[in-house]
């Protein structure tokens, strides 16, 4: 199926990273893409259903999250969980998604730095990271419009609660969210070609400032609130958060992955440059609801292993090529209860998800083409 390389010095990973779609591998390439796309649809549906319909043979997680329960004895606990999700993703964007490649680059490990950049096949890193910050914004605003006006906002929100307690802090939070998003967008495109730029360092710093504010100022303010009126407000905040942010985001994710699967099925049925372009565009569209969900990576998405199922990075390119060669798609599957320390589960997750499809659909920031 594949022509052996005559240069024994060429690293196996390098060969896998730079593998092209061609006539030799065309059939296995689109079959793999279709299989991985179906798994992505399955995971998105499981995630959406778990929040909106039922979770582990019980009521929907979204229903459980709106009321006191064994994991969240008060609604204050639930609001602290929302904040923790925002703290975690602000740290991940600044210290891992931007900071890890930047540290490697500045230490002279340029190739390692490049391969540490998430979404570098599609050149979509910058927008992915920005959407992660927007996931924080949505959690605080209690909506997905990107607009919050403290004087006209009627729906309860986390930012509104902070305004009621400390208006100056609330304004700081709003400003820090916007500043982090802008700093990421200010990185010259693509990030993979500008890892060591001053703009990348500025973006890392802006994310760190947001993280510090949320962790050291906002979380204590909420944690120390203990009046009955506060608890009643927390109940309203969580309800709006679930109904206006989480549920529609996951519904969009399921719809977007279904469209991506349809586009990949069309590519499989009749490979063409136009079909690759349509599938690549659908991949980009599906990334938005996923990346804007990353401030709430708790509950089913964590417990069921759906986050690494859908978004594992770094990518196992060598493993992907081995599946392309063998056609053994069962390597993408795992069963039983999720255990993040289980190496077999981790190996399967590294062969599926958004980034496997990114590898199959993109090269150098553009849709792949027929050779």
C-alpha cells in the first residue's frame, strides 16, 4: 500500500507527519476519515444526550447540576465548579497551548516547538485558543452572544453576581477576558510560524493575568458568599448557564459533527479537491462549538473520557499511519470504564478525534488535494 523510503536516516515520525494523500493510500485514507468521523459523531451525541436527556441511567446531568446533589451539595459548589473550569482552561491556553511551544522554541528546540502546537496542520491554532477564551466569556456572561451590558442584562449571570458584590472586580474580569482573546488574535498567523514572537509571549501573559484574576479574586469572592440570597442567586445563575450556554453549545457540536461526517462521506464516495475543501471547512465549523465548550470540561465529558476521545493532542501520527496501512480500525476503540492512566485507552484515543481528522483533511493550513 505504501512505498518504502530508501533513506534509512529519515525518522519514522517525520515520515508519518509529512505523509501525503496519494493514489496508493487513497482508499484507506478516506475509509479511515469516515470511521473516525462516525466515532466523533457518536461522542458528540453521547455528550449532548448526557447533559440534556439522561446520564448513567439517571436524569440528565444538566438537570442534576441545577440542584443540590451529592457532588455539589449547594449551588455555590456548582458555581465554584464553573469558575474552576474557567481557571483550568485559561491556564491551559496560556501555559500549555501557547507556553509549551514557546518554551521549547526559546530553548532552541525548534522542531519540538512546532510539533507541540495544537491544530498546526490546519493553521487553526489561534482561533482555537481564542474560542477557549470565549468559552470563559460565555460562562461569565450566561449567554453566547459575546455581548454583556450590566445595565440592561436581565438574565442572571456570574458576571452580574460579581458586579453586585464588587463592580471594580467585575469590570476587571470583563476587560481581562477581552484582553486575552485580543492578545491571541494579535499573534501573527499562523501561530506555528510565529511561536517565538513577542505577540505570542504577550498572549501567554494575558492568559496568565486572566487566570490569576479568576483564581485569586473571583473564586474567593464566590466561595466566601454564604447568605440565603446568594444561594438563591446561584441557583438562577446555574440554571441560565446550563440552558443558555452548555446545552446549546453541545447541541451545536452534535449538529456540526453530523455535517462533518456527511462531508467526509461525500469525500469517500467521490474524492476530489472540492470534496476535500468542503470537509475541511466543515471541520473548522465543528471546532467552534468544541473549543467554546472547554471551560466546562467537567461531568460526562471528563467522566466518560470524551475529551481525550475527541481532542487528544499531541497526535500519534505514526499510529495513524499504521492504521492506514493495516485498515484495523478497531485500534480506535476501547471499552469499559474510563481510566486516564490506562495506556491502552490512551493509545486508542490518540488515533481518533478532531486532530486525526485534521491530519487527514489538511496540509500546510489548506485542504489536502488529489495527487
